C-alpha cells in the first residue's frame, strides 16, 4: 500500500482509517477521545485506531457514563481494521494510574510510544490521517526526550525540513513563523526565509485543503504598529517585507506586514483567507479568543495529514468528567475531511515542504 492508497477494502468500504494517539496517560486525552467518538454519526464516517491504554479509555468511559463502542487488541497485533474503533493497547504501561494528574517520566515514555507507533503506521500508509492527543512537554523532558512537541517529532520522522504549524477555528486560518521558542531568542533566527516558508505552505494548504482558488494571505508585523516606519524596530523592513515581496514575486496573493492588533479582526471580517503570525501567542491568543475548545492544529509540510487538539493535558481536571471534547471532535472531523479529499491524489498533492538532509534521532538521553 502506498502512502496515498486508501481505496476501498475487501468489503468495498471506502471510509478512511484514522489513527488517534491518546497523549499523556495522566492527562485528559482518554476522556476527550471517548467523548468525541461517542458521537455515532462521527464514527460512521471513518474507521479508527486509538493508540493508548484500554484501561484508561474504559475508566474515562465509565466516568462519563458512556457505553463501550470499541474493541481491544494488543498494539503489536492491530491490523488495518475493517470497521469500527479498536484500541491498540500498550498494556505494558497499564500500571499508570488514572489519578496521577501530573507530569511523569513514565507518562513521557508511554505517550512517546503511542506517537512513534502511530507515526510509523502513517508513514507506511496504513493510516489515512493521524490525530494527536495532548502530550506533556515536561513529561517528555523527564523521560529524556529533547523535543518541544509533536510538530518537531513529526518533522524528524518524516524527514521534513520545511514544516509549519497551522491553526484553524472560528473563521481564522493562521500559520506560525515560530512556535516553541522563547520570544527573546527569536531575534537570533528571524530570517527572510523563515518568514517566507509559512507564507508558501499556507498558500498551498488554502488551495489544496480548503478550496481557495486564489488565497488572500496577510502577514502580521512583529513590533507594535508593525514598527510604524521603523520607529519601533527594523524587523518589518529588514526581514518581513522582503519575505512578502519574495512570495508576491512567485505569484502569491500576499500583503503586509500589518499591525497585529487589528489584523485578526480584519481576517474575521473576511478581508483575508489566512494570516501568518510571527510567534506562538500572537496567533494563538486571537484564535483561542474566538474558538476556544473548537480549534484544530494542523502540520503543514509533512506530505501527510496530521491534526491535533488546541489544548494541553489539563492535569487539574483529570478524572472529574469535566473535559470538553470539542477540539478533539473538530480535529477528528477535519482529519476525515482531508483524508477523503486526498484519497485518490498522488503523494505530491499533499502539502509538503522540502526534505531534510537527514532524519536524526530522538533517543532518550541516558
């Protein structure tokens, strides 16, 4: 099976097979997955493999008074399932209790294992798309994994150098120049090429995945008032404007840099189809203001479909049946939609960046 060979199975079932990772066992991943897939109409649209712990999935279902709708198999024995929902159970981690509610090295090891196996299945073409549950970056660090998040892990495993994080929700479509990086450190890596990359990948995503024939992309400034002619920094003139010109010269409908304090309102009003934000909070604050609990994280540049929730592990509400599954449900729905759109398209039709020179390793540090 090629990476895009997701045609009908032996029974003529054309529904895509979607992988879902549970995330950190001590977080709300199990609860939001159980609640999201409790929707029968959503389950009718695809087949699902949940990479995680059956014990915690069952515990979350009991707490939410949801009757089981899945079956369990050891993770090493899960085939490309014909129908329904299967939990690929990593029962070697079953000792992780549902009431830990904090970052742990054990949770970091477990959530990394879920991710690694799911990513391997995505690369092999077993999955049409991958949805990732919330991990704890602290747990990963405690387990010895020197990675800030899913995006960086996926970039390494797909050998992709040009990878961009995108968020969708509440009428906004936002790509980020920088993500998990200290704001005061950004000046050391803020280049024309770095700003141009998300403009380029966002344009491709808006065309190929969201149906815009000629996307209108706006680029935010990084300084107050987009520096107002150089009064508050020169990054707009020195870095952002040349990147915008480069993108425009290649045929993209892009403009800016605009003051960020008014740009997202203009995008919500329909003036732009997508926005490129310079740093994490610049893009995520307006997104979560208008779509908290409903937004979806997308990875551009992999040549594969990966969506994710827009929230973290929420250790403080684990086991209390208080987690809102809206973002997980939105992430699953978008993954299904994109998988259907790309079912018969060649791999190069997926949003893909340039390959990296080498994959690298993510071994746990001794």
